[in-house]
C-alpha cells in the first residue's frame, strides 16, 4: 500500500537479517498457535456469555471486548503472515482501482486501530459501572435495557474509530506535506493522550471502588439486603475489579511498546522536531522488532479470555458445565 510506506518503511535504515527456514517456521507456528487460541478463546467467551451465564450489566461489554480481540487476532495474524511470507497485502490486490484501494485501506486502518482501543473503552465503562454499583443506596442497580446496551457498545466503537480516523487519511497521502505531517502528529498525540487518560481513569475508578468495598464491610446500610446478599455483591464487585485491573495490566504490557514505537515514528515523519531517523544507530533487526511488537497484540488477545474465566465466577462455572 502506498500509504503504509508513510508509517512503516520510510527512513527505516536499520539492518534486516533474513530468517532461516527454521526460524521462519517457528514464527509462523507461533502466530497460528497464539492467534488461533485467541480466536477460539474469545469465541468461547462469547458463547458462554450468551448461553450459560446470567445476563448482567457487564456481560455485553465482555462480549464486546471478545469481538474486538477476535478482530485484532485475525488482522495482526494476517499482517504478520503476509510480512513474513512476503505476500501482497489485501489492499494491494486492486492495482488500478483507486476507489477500491481507498475504501479497503480506510476500512482496514479504521477497524484495526479502533479494535485496539475498544478493549480499553469497555474496561472504562465496566469500571464506572462497578463504581456506580457500590454506591450506598437502598435500591438495586437496575439492569441495562437493550437500548442502553446498544448505546454503550456503539460508544465503545465510535469513539475509538474517531480517534483512529487520521490513520486512514494519512495512509492515503503519497507524499505528505509538512502541514499534513504536523496535522497527523498532533492528531496522533491527541489520540494517545486520550488513551493514557482512559487508562488512568480505569485505575482510579477501580481504586475508589476498592475503597468503597472496604468501607462497606464496616458500615453497609443497604436497606433490604441480607448479609449473604451483601457479601455476594461485595465478592462479585471485588472480582470484577480484579478482572479489570488485570486486563488493564496485560493491555499496558502488550500495547505500550507498540505505542511508544509508533509515537517515535510519527514524531520523526511529521518533521515537527529534528529527530534522527528511527534506529539510525541501532543494533536490532527491524524484522524482529516488527514481529515482536505485532505479536504482543496477539498475546493480549490470547490471554484475555483466561482472565475472564479466572476472575469471573459465572464464566468459570459456565466453562465447567460446558466441559461436563
């Protein structure tokens, strides 16, 4: 794709060592194994949430995160396989059809980049919901209506797609001017700062929820709730908090290296500051770096279903019922 050169190949003068047949085979097997497990695991989560568990306010958001993880696993597995095997990209198959290339590239960048932020947006919504559920009140938290669920899911996708729209625009610019490059860099920085803000809010809301749970064990004036119901609600909320924090930690470990790498590339290509070419004096193989950064995205999608099953009792019991 002509646009992807702006973001991935320009000025990358670091050496690239061709993989041996054994190394290439191991990488392909790792992609298929981790990517396949990610797809299978998240499909299992969707099946368990839809078939075997009691519908709660956070279940549709967990399904939403599973869908985004499936998209990430498929997209980045495809990207890595085409990269390693030197195959033409899907959007390069239309050599002369400008409209088809534009639509394909815009859809590809919009959905692939938006999918990376959907999980974080859903975790933020879950954090707010768990914080709201610990509010001292005599009423139960009412389950979401279908209209509200659709609104939350739509918001969790539309917001990331808005933050990723500049990728689709910049990828179609063959020779970006200084103004276009600076505009892209500013939009990119705004998106990353917004992502950082969401991560901070997730942590803050869950810390506040934990404090409320500790306080509620001392004084919990919740009307008609029995002691068993109180303990069950506290335990359920505490496990949801642990699930969110663990998912956020996994997300940070897997995505932060890629975000830092891409931030440096965007800073260099935008020519806002006189930044030296990326890796101009490095001793790392570019092919290996590309593989590691994209493979980490697959790792996040692979282990996310495990976190849901470990920390959420209903999913764990549903998995046991399915196996038996």
